[in-house]
């Protein structure tokens, strides 16, 4: 069925949805390759994650020299990072610099949300519609809508009744917020809650941290550069990028931890006597209480429990009050959720103005005009900060009406068995639509910028291939998609990531009713990229081209 008439622009090769790192990398590469394009972005400016998540303490967990674009030499050579892991403000400045330096802003329609994308069989084009009445006809669509961009409203009774200020970390006020003299609650202890806690505690009269699941977090090891340190790194960018792109994580380091140091297999915790485990804790601190430090922790639940014991011991060493220390110990496997890096999280619980509210001892009943009512008492408050996460990986796609062949909605195609893609790049039944860092690709298990660069390059090369051969469409075959979904599931099987006690957003377990499927590809970005390249050079095996 023909979906409608074209107004503006009359004809564009590609619509790119989203203007975070993914959207900007796409637009830049498409323009270099000579395609016409239209970008669209819900926010008033570029930045994506770093535009919306401007809560105090927001910071990247990958070192900035790696969490940055390598696609433009000018950008790489001209930007100076001020510290190891940039805070949100600096990342936002950087991504604005990228947009200006590469002159990308003029391609993007800001403050505009895509509401529907409909495949029109007869013309082999997508009709893209927005909340501002745009109707763009495009040959191709690239979604770069973010893996953690669809905010999750917590299902708590009385949410809207609170008379004080309600703030959300994932759309924090641009002008900031002064917590001075306020009684504040933070609900949620994922990365956002953990990063915000020390900052808010420094300002607030009293901070209550409402914890449903305790966090695995460790000190970021962040610091400003020493004299000449960044300049030396910048001169060495080629070598940095080579190591980065050869690694499974798309980065040589997670926080301050050099992953490469563990290439020679670390010891197994279950084969290490308890005194030696503790001696390692004395020597290496938090690092010894992570899955990086032991060969068996990610695969074996008993080994995982032994590592959890070390983690609990580290918390006891940091947190003075024994009850609070005990309550801060997670009850789910280490490595099942994305590890968090923090600046002074556990020390914050030694402050007199901070109270941990362990919801495992009594859940939230409701929010009232004056505060939060729980099974363990009432908390009178001036401000509630929700750090309650996202409908991850599929949320942004599923909240948009994406209709492929035969009018099929993508969210309905994914309803019964979770997201189904080929390579996390395309979906059978949805021709000419590419999903940057889609489910089924390494994405959130990696340095996102590395994954974005790999996908944007692969997609543009694919479009160039179609152009060279005069082809109009590309689509994942159902068979290739079936095999890929099975491969992704088989890779994750058996490990702690899919253990029954794991309730991560990787599994969709944080969203009521979402199908429990491990969404990202766990085989490593390096292995994945080789597979994508092999498929492309083999004539796009698993895709139907016409
Ligand atoms: P996360 O990691 O999904 O964390 C959300 C937190 O909010 C988590 O602790 C949740 O507990 C908690 N939560 C959610 N709903 C509720 C309700 N109703 N009551 C109490 N607590 C609740 O999101 P973040 O924004 O922190 O981080 C997302 C990613 O960004 C992170 O992984 C990094 O990659 C960067 P739960 O664990 O579900 O029990």
C-alpha cells in the first residue's frame, strides 16, 4: 500500500534517526560517500545520551581517548580531553564540537521526533513521519536512536502526586538543580544512581538512597592528565586505535582497568585458597573483586559466589556501619549487569546526612504528596530523583511505529520471542532499514563509540555496494536471521549473564512483561567485525539483494 505523498524533501537517499554519536557518524560517512540525507533528532541539539543524561556526576566509563570518534582526523587532532574519563559536560561540548567542525548541524531537523516509518512496497521507499508533520520519502532509513534512550517510568503508585520536585536522571534539567538544604531521595542504584549519589550527598540536607538491587561498582580511577600526558597520547592515536579496534571490548580499558593485562588467563578463584584470595584483595583492592581478575567467575556460579564474598569484604572495609555495609552487598551474580565505576560511592554512606533505604527489607508502597511511604516507614522529602533506567535496546525502536512488508509492526514481530535481527543490523521483513548498534550486535557490551564506528562504516559500504550494482533493496533473509538469533543465544548460554538470578536490562528483566532474551552479542567486537566483513566481502551472504 502506498503510504502517502511526499512534501519535504522530495527525495532523499537516507533518513538518519538520532543525532548522538551514531547519527553523527552516519551523517558524516554518508556525506563523504555522496549520498543525500536527512537527519532528525528529538532533542534541541546533538548529543543523544550526553544530551539527556545531564545529572550531577554523569561520566563515561571508558577512557576518553578511546570513547571518541576516529572517523575524522581533524576532530581527533583538534580536541583536547581534560581528564581520563570525561564528565557529561565535556562530552556534550565534544559532540557539539564534532557537529560544528564537520558541519553536520545543517543536515539535522532538531526538536523533532519520528513517529512512524512505513515501507511502501510499490516505490521501494520508506515514508518517515514526524511529530512536526514532516513526511520524508527515503530509499533507506538508519536508526541511530540509542540503546539506552527510552526512559522507564517506574510503576509506583501515586507517582504523580508528589508535591515536591520530581527529577529524572535521564532527562535532568538543563539548568541543573540546587539540592542545598533539601531532603532528597534517589530511587535506583544503577550507574546513574551510583554516580549521582556522592554529588547529591555533598549538597543535600539529607539524602536517602532507595536501593532495590545493590550495585557492583568500583572506583573509576579518574584523574586529570599529568603535564604533557594527553599530548603524548594524542601523538600516539594510531596505535591507540589499533589496539582498541582489535579488542573484544572496543577499548583497551574499562575505567582504569587495563583489559589487556588479563590476556594471559588469570587464576581460577575456586582453585585459589581463601587466604590467597584475601591477600590478592589486600594487594589489588577492588580489582581483585571483579570478574576481570578470575578466570571462572563469569562462567561458574560457585566461583561467582566466591568473588561476591571478596566484594562484600571490600565493602566492609569501606563502609563503617556494619548493617549498611551488609545491605550494600548484591544478591545477584557479579557480571550479570554492566559493571559500574564511581567516584566515592561507598564512602558516601559514611556521611551523617546519607541513609541507605534497603528495599529488600520493605518495599515502596506508594508516593504521597509529602514523600515516600514504604513497608519500613515513611520518608518526608522535598525532592525525588528517579534513576530508574531504560527500556533498553528495543525501547526506542518499539516506541516508534515501524511498519515493514505487509504493514507488519516491528514491535509485534518482536513480541513473542524478543528482538530478532541479522547481525543486529537488519530485520527480515524490513528492507532497507539499518539499526545502528541494534539488538544482536555487541553494542552495549562494548565501547559504544567503537561499535558505532564499525556499524556506520559497514552500512555506508553496503549502500555503496548497492549503488555500484544498481540495486534498490537489501533485506535480511528469515533463515539467516534465525541462525544469527540462535548463534547469539548459544554464545550467552550457560554463563552468569543468563543465570535465573540475573535481572539485567540486557535480558529485558527490568521491564515488566518484556520477553526474557539476552539481547547483545557476547562474542566480542573484534570477532563480530570480522564476521560482518566476511559477510560483506562474500557478496552479503544471508541478505537478499534486488
Ligand atoms: P539501570 O542500570 O537500569 O538502573 C536502574 C535502577 O533503578 C536499578 O537499580 C533498578 O533496580 C532501579 N529501579 C527501577 N525501578 C525501580 C522501582 N520501581 N523501585 C525501586 N528501584 C527501581 O539504569 P541507569 O540509568 O542507572 O544505567 C543505565 C546504563 O547507563 C548503565 O548500565 C550504563 O551502561 C550506563 P533493579 O536493578 O531493577 O532491581
